[in-house]
DNA sequence: GTCTATAGAAAGATAGAC
DNA sequence: GTCTATCTTTCTATAGAC
C-alpha cells in the first residue's frame, strides 16, 4: 500500500464525509466541529469516518487540499493587450476568486489553525496563494519583456504590490464579514491606475 | 448601575482573569479555550470568572477590547519631511505594530470568529485597524496639501494602497506563521518607491 | 466576591458484530 | 466497510456555603 489513507480512491461515503466536513469546518471552525456532527451530516456513522481518516486532523487536511484545488484555480488571460487592460482582467479574476464565500471561509479557518498546525498552513500557502501569484508574476514579466511595463523592479515585487493593493480594503473587510466600503470595481480601477502610473510605459 | 459588567472597575482577580483569557484565546483560539483552563491559569475558581463575566463570549469580547487598545496605538510621525521620508517612517511603525506576535494572534482569532460573532469583528475593525488607517490618511492628506504628493487621488485610497502593499507579502506570510520571504525593510523600501513614483512631485 | 462540588451535555476515539 | 453502543474525558454553567 503505497498511497496514504487520505489519498485512497474516492468512494461515495468518503466523498459524503468530505462534503460534510467541508461544510462544518468552513462554517464553524475546526474546534467547534464535532466528529458526531460530521457523521450526522454525511449520513454515516462516526466509526465509518475513522475507517477513512485516522483523526480529525487528517480529515481537516484532506478537506483543505480538496478545497484549495477548487478555490485557487486562477485562469491567466491573454497578455497581448496593453498593461492596463491585461492587469484589469487579472484583477477581476483574482478578486472574484478571493472574495468568494468558500475561499474566504477556507482562508479564515486556515489562518485560525496556523499556530496549532504550522505544516497545514504551509501546505495551504503552497497549494493555493502561491500558484495564483506565480501565474500572475509570469504575466507581469512578459509585460515587462514587451515594454508594456518598465523593468526597473522585479516582476515578483510588482506582483506582490498588485495583489496587496487589491486585497487592501475590499478583501480585508470581506474577510471580517463587514460590508464593502467601495465597489470592487473601483478598487480594481485605482489599483491598475497606480501601477500604470508607477511602472507604465513613459 | 449604568456601566455594563464588562466595564466594571479593575480588580486584581479581574485582571488576572483577563490576562489568562488573553494568553489562552490568542494561543489556541476561542473554541479550544476552556473556562476551566482560564480559571486554573488565573489562579481563581471558575465561579469567580462567572461573577465577573456573564459568559465565555463576553470574556472574549472584554479581552479583545483591552488588546485592541494596546496593539493598535499608532503614533503618527512629524510630517514636515518630504514624502519618501515621511512614508518610510509611517511604514516602519505600522509594520512593526502589525507583525508583532500579539497583534497577529489577535487578528487570527478575530478573523476566525468573525462568522460566529459579526458584531465582534465590527468592534475590532473600528477599535483597531480603522484608527491607524485614519491617522495615516490624515498625514497623506497633509502631504498632498503641501504638494509633496499629487492630489489626483483620494488620500484614503492612497492610504489603502499603502497599507495593502505593506501587508502584501511580509504580513501575509507572518499571519500564516511562515518564515519571511524578504526582509521587512525591503518591502517598506519598494512600497515607498512605488507610491512616490505614482504620486510623488514631478 | 470567592470558593468547592457538581449537574448535564457533548467531545474524540474505539470495541466488536456483521 | 459499516454499523451500534460505549468508554473516558472534558465542556459550559450553576448551586450553595461562607
């Protein structure tokens, strides 16, 4: 048996358990989710859960990996347009990913558990945010090669600033469950403007 | 009796309870902190806690308010220097506040509980982040008045972008408990450079 | 205000039948 | 693999003495 238990072939009960665990972990958090409630929601017995997953921790980790794959699937756009147009499309796609209820809930619970389970936080970061970030940095680098953006700063740094400005207000408030102060479209527009002013073709 | 229980005069036992609650809530989270463990750590009986606080929720809220006052005391700098120098000092002070272990832990647990306790998240935001943000926006506005920064964009928007870029990588990784990818000083330097390139005097 | 003692419910995990 | 039943511990909150 080479594969670990948590990567076993999908079965109906196993998927039902993961679905239930996802709903509860993302809704009420790790500690407040009981294995009993997962069993009830999944329509199985608690013993069946332990037949598929060694512990509550491993169930949580399996749920997180499955959701990361689904929540951070960033689709890079064509980058044949000018900088402003390309960055705007990236911003729209990224922000709609980030402020989706599922992605927010996953981020909340991973942040909450990062002190208790550091390797989990690391796995999350490398399975989720880093992938989107590297995809965006590659596009920024190509914009620099084409002269659409000045190459006076590292593409990764510009990408970090890009994502940081996008997450500044809209995302921060959404993460705390507060109503938006500004429309997301406005945040996107001002972010792109600022980047183009700083790094756009002169 | 006008004042609510959670604002009663400080007593030795009450402070000990709050100290213990803070240590545990910030360390292991809300759900994983038991009233028993708070009592033991504070050196009091559990009944004494309930004599001072109506419930676990109210104990948490009292702890949060006390820590917000301590963790978000942003001291605005002189703003008689040029934009780059002023922004650098602000960035240094803000980032050292934000990535302090206490502020990170408080943010983690408030984010984690924001779905369960929305009014708590709101109180946190208004007692903590908003205060620092408005203090910074006021300085940005004065820099604009003095012509150190162009007034082509709202001071609040520039402030959001400023804070967003600062929190982008250093803070994001710190929040997840991951080692820093770059020194904070570098993030500060590139952030200030970008803002000055976009909004600095021509 | 502060304590001891405890009620009553619920937690994570397992034994053993099938 | 899946179930019922249960072990053992721990949880929030309270009763009642002082």
